[in-house]
């Protein structure tokens, strides 16, 4: 059952996440809650979804046990701030960030990892 | 950029969205330009229990409803934009965005609000998300059984420090003065909590660690002595700064960078109004931002009617 109220598509299972990152070359997933540090990231992603056709944007609920696949990703070791934002390229983790990120910070990662 | 909006609003927080609701409901064509996430500080607020007429809810919920109300009345909202240039002295005001787009309007309402003040000391950027946080409700659980510092001496710092003792084994409040600015009940609650310690008349000068935060450097402001204090987390609540840097020189401000307004929210520039946390005032709340936004909108509407009347008279009066 979907837990996040955003305009983005929510991934609900670990299986679904695996399928998505294998199906699409560039994927960004924001794993969080409906909280103050996460909402600005979802909002930025909603805007970017309209302009960046080379990237697929998703959310995943931090409180779902299915998101253990993200929490256990070695790229997230030491993360102590929501949301955990994941960038996947060709099925592999390309980058991850912890805590709130600005539009500029997200764009920088997208440009660097996925190209403009 | 042919269209001239009646009202252009800078900022989509409580003040800007309220102004947008009023002007667009009054049939004035309205554009809101917003740099960050729509809702501003409201979306930083997990629980709002003091907004009259609404029982306990989230700031995100209030912000979403305000945004929907504004849009339903025809208000246009553009978020995640960056304004590079302001031209406010002429009767038709103009702004230029970083992406080159330009927008014009007969009236402008400045509602850029504020943002959390950061310490701007070495290590702050490096450990954001791996030890440094600005939101206890969001990240408190990551600090379960850990020792942390809370920096600040206002209501937020003391209330959040108490909340964080539900997770952390020890919370040390570091404050630059010998007394707190918080309400007495908040100070008392913190003082009575056995997990809270106080380091007064001191400030942080650096965050230290390899991959994770391992210590903070504390400076005793009385003696000048500095020492490393081992912690695994730091929460920073040291107040807010008005988002008015880019407006300097355009409208009059006080020394704190807050915009000076008249009771009708008029700034020093004709046709330019201001509202919300960015203006000179004592209490910064959603209710006060909403009230300012309302007054600014009604004043802007009056100004726009005057400008349009003048333009009409100019057309009708033979040269
Ligand atoms: C953690 C926290 C808890 C709070 N709790 C409560 C509470 O329980 N009850 C209560 O009443 N109040 C509370 N407040 C205070 C309240 O949220 C604010 O007083 C109010 O939301 C301010 O609204 P505003 O519209 O003036 O500014 P903001 O909310 O700051 O909005 C300003 C908007 O303008 C944008 N902006 C800034 N500069 C520019 C620019 N140059 N161009 C375009 N856009 C720009 C910003 O990105 C932002 O979206 C709380 C605040 C915080 C931080």
C-alpha cells in the first residue's frame, strides 16, 4: 500500500525497485517520509520529472520494511538524516545522499551521474 | 513576456500564498515566483497546533491546501526558480530569472520569508546527514543511544533538546550566553531533564571526524579556551535569517536585513509591498504571515486599480 502522498510514483516492494533499476538506465529514488526534510526533495523531483526525460523518478517509504534494500546499501552506511536519496545507473548504485538537498544540489548530481 | 500581471509575488510561503489567494480571488492576474519548495517554512513544521480553526495538523497539509486554494482562484505559481534581476522603480515592475525568462507586473509583493541560520564553521557541510541535523523530529531516531550536542538557546533548541532525550543517552546544550532566550517553562523542562547537560557562554568552532561526526570543537567565550568534545550527533537551532540579501538596495531595510513596511505593508518603493517573516516585526508565526499577506494583497489591489485608472485616463485624454 502506498504510504507517501506525492506526485511521484511510489515503489512499494524491493522486487519492484530491482525491476525498475534494471529496466531504466537512469533512476532516482527518494526514500523518506512525509516530513520537512523529505518534502522539498520530492517537490524538486516533481519539477525535474517534467524536464529530464533521461531519468525516471520514484519515491519509496522509509518506514516500509521493503526499503531495507536501500537502508542496507553500502552507499548509505553512516547516513543519519532523512531522506536517503539514491541514484542508480544501469542497475547499480551510482550515488546516494542523506538529508535535505536543494534543487541545485540534485541537478549537480543528475548532471554528473546521468548527463544533461 | 508580453503579459503584464497585476500582481507578482516573490515567495510561496504562508504570506505569499495568502496574498495569492486574495489577489487572484479579487480577479487580479497573479504570478507567484518561488525559489524553494512551495509552502516555505510551513513544510518544515511537522505539527501545527496553533492555527485557528484547524485542529492539530501538519505544516505540509496547510501549505498544500493554501496552494490549491490559490491555484483554484487562477493564481499561477512557478517554483524552484531563481531571480537574478529586479527592476522595481518604474510603474511596470520587472524581474529576470536565471534561465533568462522575464516577468512584469504593476505591483510586487515581497514574501521571501527566512531560513535557518547555519553556523558556517568547518565541517558543517561535510557532516550534514551523517551527524549534523536541523530537524529533531525527522532524524532523532538515528541518534538512539548516542551522545549529541544541541546548539542554541531559544525555544526550538530547548524543546528539541528535551525531545531528543527520548533517543540520545546524553544531550549537551551549547549556548553562547549565560542565560536562555526561551520561555521559562521550556528552560525549566530542560533543566529538570537528567539526560541534559549545559555548556554556557560557549560556541562551536568546528565539526570533526573522518566518515562520521566524532567530535565538536567548543570555545569558551569567557576564557578563550578551546577543546574537543566527543559526540556522534549535532542539532543546530540558532534562529532564522531573513531571505533578503538579493533585495538589498531595492527597498529600505533595518540593520538585520528585515524589510521596513508601513501598516499597509507598503515598502519604500511605490507599488512594492512586503509580508511575512522577512519584514520588521516581533512575532513570526503562520498566523502573522497570513495576516501580513492579506493586508499586502489588499493594498496591492488598491495600487493596481490606481495605476490602471491613470493608464486609462492617459489613453482618453487627448494630447
Ligand atoms: C521548525 C519550525 C516550526 C514552526 N512552527 C510553527 C507553528 O507551530 N505555528 C506557527 O504559527 N508558526 C510556526 N513556525 C513559523 C512559521 O512557519 C513562519 O513564521 C511562517 O511560515 C513564515 O511564512 P513566510 O511566508 O513569511 O515565509 P517562508 O515560510 O519562509 O516562505 C518564504 C518562501 O519564499 C521563498 N523565497 C525566498 N527567497 C526568495 C527569492 N529571492 N525568490 C523567490 N522565492 C524566494 C522561500 O523558498 C520560501 O518558499 C515554525 C517555523 C519553523 C522553521
